[in-house]
């Protein structure tokens, strides 16, 4: 079931209350989406499917048109998540690493709704963030404020994640004071995730990660105090972290863990292995060439190697069996 913004807030609160984090996977293709939902179903766990600008403009979705890509991405995920097979899987659709001149246009559309089918149905993102790495603090505040205003004008809820605008290092608590307080005072009730620097960095590196659970704890507590409600920490740059780091992060207040670089590497290496091991079949005289050449061949091969890794990651974040917790919280209704 694809969660709406209000339901997503409840899922994130549930993660904080029960000390688990929801895995957020940058899914590059429809097959990657399906694999993630299969893994979540097997684990009885929630899942966040998120997209960055390069996916929206990529060949699997927009083909250069990011708004078309957003509509196709949401349509694909809506059909999957609301189908019988995944109806018991709490699924959040999140926008991640959206930046550039089209940022506000894209995210306003994701909040207000994109037409689907007969044009009367509106597809909306569950949760929203933007890439603030190239923005000043004031620009970051203004962009988030504009999204809050867009939601209010559209008469819909927006559940937002705000970034501190750093890729590596540890964000000072004073940054949370400046950014979160400015948005919350002017547009209360929209922020539910805070993504400060806590010693991680995007990508894969062999230099090591000076991860700081203490920074996670301090930022989670301060963000919650500023906003007057529990605010989860969104952990960016998790691919290089060890299991013990992730366990410590969840215990300290991480509610959402982004996973992209390692995920992409696993899938691409599996595809490489498939073509290397089946190269002899990819000649027109081979009786199995067509079966080998079909997209289903390589995607099935990739899935067999990828699903166990996704399930393992969900387990590390203590997400196993937590779908039932979220479904129960949805039945109880919103908490203060």
C-alpha cells in the first residue's frame, strides 16, 4: 500500500517509537522497484522507494523530461504498491537529490498531484526532500518554505525532510537551530525528518567513515525540541557503513536510511556477471539466444543476487516484522 503524507508521518513515528529504521532505496528501474517490494514483503517490513533527478530524466522513466519521469515513476509504483501482491507492505515514495532550476516545479507537482489514468486521479509523493548541497542556508529555507506554501495552497498535506546542506562531516547543532526553527515558525507541522551531517558521506570510499552516533542523538533530540514533536534523522551516505554503525544510528534516532551507491553496484555487477557467463548464447545460431537476450533473463538473474542483499539490509535496520506495527499505528490514527 502506497502511503500518503499523513500515513507516512505515522510510519516514521512508529520507526522512532519501536527503534527501527526504514530502508530507503534509490530504485533506478521498474525491476529494481519490484525487487525492493519483494524483499520488503518477504521481511514483513516497510520500504521507502526514492528517486533522484537522474532517475526521473533517465531512459526508464522520463527520457530527458523530469516531470514526465515523475509521473511515470509514481504511476509505476502506485500500480505495484496498491496491487494485491504488495497490499500489506507499507510503501513510501520519497523524492531525493532533486536540484537545479526545475526543483520547485517538480516538487510542487509531486506535492499537489500529477494526473493519472482518466485525469481525475492525482498521484502524489508520500514524503519530499530536495538536494540542498548547492544552496545557501537562506535559499534552503526559502525552498522548503515554498513547498510548504504550495501544499497549503493546494489544500494537501506535505511531509518534508530537510537537509543541512553538507555531504560529509558533522553538522553543528546551531545549523538545526537556524534551518529548522525558521521553517517551523513560519510553516508549522510539515517537517518530520532532518538530515544533518553525522560523519558519513555519499558514494563508496575506502577511506573509512567517522560516523558519530552521538551527533545523531543530539540532532534528533534538538530537532524534536525545535519542532515540538518527534523528528527522525534521515541517514545519508550509508553504503560504506558497517552493521554496528547502522545499529548504533538506529538506537540514536535514525528513522530512515538512504541506500544507493552499494545498491547500484550490486545490481550492475550482477548484470555484468550475467552477460559474461551467457556470452556464448548471445549469437543468432544458439538455440537459447532469444531467451538470453530478453530483459527478463538478465533481470531475473540480477534479482536472485539483489533480493538477499536488500533483505539483509532491512534486517540490519531492525525492520523485520515491522509492517504489522505500522499497520496497527495506521488503524489507531495520527498521534500528537
